[in-house]
C-alpha cells in the first residue's frame, strides 16, 4: 500500500505567515489596550520615556537643521552638477541620513529608556504576567544584575543595527530602490531588533539572555515581525516613542509568553490601577 507525502501548499504557507504577522500586530494592540485602560500604568511608563524623549528630540532637531550641510559635505562630487540633478542627489542623502537616524535612534532611545525606567517597566511587565497566569519558577535576578544584562545586551543590539544600517544608508542613494525597498527593509530590521530589546525584561525574569531571546523569537518569526514593525512605526510618529513605550512593554510581555508557549489570554478583565 503506497503512501503519499502531502506537501504544504505555498498559498497556505503564505496565508499562515500573514496570519502570524497579523497576530503579532494584535499583540501590540493588546498591549496598547492594557496601557490605556490603566492610568497608573500609563503614568509609570510615561515619566522615563518623557525624560529620554526630550534629549533625543533635541538631537533629532539638531540633525534636521544640519542635514543640508551634511549632505553637501558628503557629496562634493555634485558641486558642479546641474541644478535638478544636484538637488535630487542631495535630497536622497538627506533622506538616507534621516532613515538611518530613525533606525538607530529608535533602538538607542528604547535601550536608554528601558535602562532609566527599568523599575517602572518591570512593574508594568509583571502586572501583565500576573494577569496571564504568572511565571512558573521565576529566576532570582537582582536589580543590579538585571540592569547590567539589559545594558550589555542593548549595546550589542545597537552595534548590530549600526553595522547593518550603514549598507542600508548607502543603498538609500539608489534611485527608486532607495525610496521603496530600503525603507521596508529598514522597518523590518528595526522591528526585529526592537522586539529583541523590548522582550529583555520578561526573558530576564526567566533567567534568559540575548541568545535565548533570539532563538525563541525565531520560532515565532512572523509574529515577532508583526509586533516589532508595528512598534517601530508607532515610535516614528511624533512623540510616539514617548507615548507608546509602556504599551510596547506590555505587548512585548505577551510576545514573550507566546514565544515560550505560555498562555497569553488574561484570566480576567484587567483591574484599573488608577
């Protein structure tokens, strides 16, 4: 009696990937709902994000003001070109500069904010964990060690983002590709790295480091991208990084539980912390 091996349909594979991506978007939205329904959690998370945001906003404004001069300095070969071609090239340079700044800036902002507000975001994350059934055998990690792990892992992620961001910056000069494909790749990369950063707390609560996060999140790659890209784009909205960091922390806690096969459904309606 012969047996047939059933090969999954490419269409069903794509549909499943899309479904997982949408599920990841849903995790971010659930984190946002938890955030807005609990005023005290909102206040806890906004304070450190506002402090960091003020510093980064000043740096971003300074870069935007200086970007024409930077573009001129980076393209001396275009000094003798005709007006429209020179404008096109230097406008592309400005966009590329702002693009790599957005990629690296969002990640650095997140790392600094999580470090400054570690006790606040830890409380938000623990509250979400408790609503979903808690953590079985949590690791006994001191606050100082947890902070040291967070800073170390964050720096490694930032170095990776800068290393990949440079080729993207160069590719940003290419006509059409630099304005379409490169931003999409940047959002995907930024989303993935942002998810790695935001899940540091809940993974650390289980005694797991960066390598463990990478392995676990790769197992739910599309859901991770759905969550991460949504969070990344939300952070690019003016004041979005300040307003949405607590929501992203809550959603990242749900993503961690999903990646580790733990329940993400709440045991009851969230109690108002306010």
